[in-house]
């Protein structure tokens, strides 16, 4: 897919961007260029050192809020992975206009620049918090998702196609609860918002792999959701800090007890595959019968929803422990 092609990732110095870069450079040795687009020159410098100044890497300082800079960055680009976002829930609650400028305005800028520069495919990273959102971050990402799906109609006669990938909490990403629990373990007290809390759980490597597969299989307009396991917060505590006292501190502003990735309303347009779901676009140009015939999918039953508390796949304490050990050496 990437042989002699140019790929750009926005927010490329983040947790996902680094893992994406690592995997793409290893898996696609004949890639022409991989452009890291981000705001922080120090992180770009450190990342260049991390990858031994690989000649296939390019670093482009810019902000997705800056439409003109995106037009310059997208010149000659074949594929775009849009990972840039303000994603910390409490920060978005208290700085709503900033989250809107980046997550919504930035998405619109990426869409316009991609169409006008002739990018072939754009895939945007979403979040489980965009499904039935209760916080501002989730609401901005839902709006972003809608913009990218609609971008396929907005492109008109241009060949640029857009799709979205939505998945749950990422083990080892920036802001993960795991290092926080590890630091609290030394004090013997682990603060937990609610012992009933459940979350979808995916590793960075699994996330990158799913994005690459979705980029390859997308027609334009799909919202891809992987089938991934859930975990209970108390199992995570047991895996990290067995024997420590648990202090219940209450749910934070904008936080859910359980996460959803497909709502019952979305289920009317959802197709199930062996290891993922596709929420189809509700547009006249989308031919569901042709899509089902060509992709081997099947419609989900009426009233279906995909939430972390009703999942049929759960991580055990031992599996969580092994995952943490692999990621953090703990």
C-alpha cells in the first residue's frame, strides 16, 4: 500500500504517532516519505534521534488549526492519518473553546487541505467517548467524525476519500491510568472513581495495526470499530497493586461509568465482520447491498449496542498483569 508513497500523520509525536512510525518504517521499507506533522519542535528533535534520523522521515512543524500550513504540508502527500487532538477530558471541560478549535476546526482544515491537495485517503482517529458523548471532548470528536464522513460528499468530483477509526482506551498512551496507579502503589492507597467502572482496552500496537488495515480496506465513509476486550477497574487495581487499600473518590466531571462504541441507534447502519464492525454512512451514494456482497459482512440485530459492560470478551487479572509487565516492566 505504501510502496513509493508519501504518508503524513498529524499529531505524529504523540504516543500513537511514535508507534505508528515504528511499525510503518519496519513494515514498509519502500515507503517514499513519512511526514511527522506536529507543534512541538523538541518532541520532533527527540523523535528524530529515536529513529536514528531515518532518511524516510520528514518533520513538519505546524498546527491543524493553521489551514495554510496544512496546505503546504499536504503537497505531494498520498495518505493522511489524522491523530492530532486535545484529548484530556478534564482539560477539555475547563478549556472548551481550545478543544473546539483543535478537534473540530482542525478536522475541517484537514478535510479541505486533503481535498484541494489531492490526497488519496484520509483516516481519522476517534474515541469511544464520541459515542453518546457526555463530555466536551467526546462531543468534539463526534462532530469531527461527522465532518470526516461527510467529507466524502464534500469532495465532489475529487478522488479523496475519508474514513474514521473508533476504539477504546489505549494501554501505554499519554494520560493512561496505569502509571498513575503504579506511582500510588508506593503510598499503599489507590484512588478509584467507582468500583463498577469498565473500559475497553487496546494496546498501541493493536491500534496502529487496526488503523493500517482500515486504511487498506476503506471505500470512503466507513466508521471502523474493532472487537476488543473490556476490563474492570478493580481487576486493574488487583493486577497493579494487590493488597493496597482502595479509596473511592467518585466519578470526575465528564466521565462515564461504562464506555460505548456503537449505540443502539447506530446499530441500524452497522455491519459485523469477524474481528471488527463498520458503521455505514447514511448517505444516498452508499450502496449497502453492494458493500455487504463485496465484504462478507452481516447486519447486526435490531437493538444491538457495543458497550464495555456488556462485552463478551474480558481481560483477566493475569492478562492485565502480563500486559502491564510488557509495557512498563512492572
